[in-house]
C-alpha cells in the first residue's frame, strides 16, 4: 500500500504505509491528517520502529482499527 493511498474517516484522511522489514515481518506505519482529502494538518504519525505483523492484511487491519479509535478519541 503506497503513501498516496488514503482512507477518509470522520473528517480525516488515513495514509497507511505497510513496510516489509528485512526480518520478513510487515510494519504498520501511517499518518493521520485533518480533512477528508488529507490537505489539513498532520494529527498523528506512526513511523518505524512500530508494531510488526506476519502478513500485510493484518498490518492494514491494525492501521485501520488504531486510526479509527484514535480519531474517535481526538476529534477536532
């Protein structure tokens, strides 16, 4: 999943970036920005090192779950 891929959620845009590590695990990195199109301020960034998963689908699921919970608790 590329950084250009964005998912809108409650007035924010989630930019997931799943990174395959040298150890074969997938790291769940992402950025949450204000605005459905992501044109607003950066509200949260998760960079390396981060939580790792054995497959890309689990990493994406974690990103979506974490981001939705974070946005729900930190509304603008």
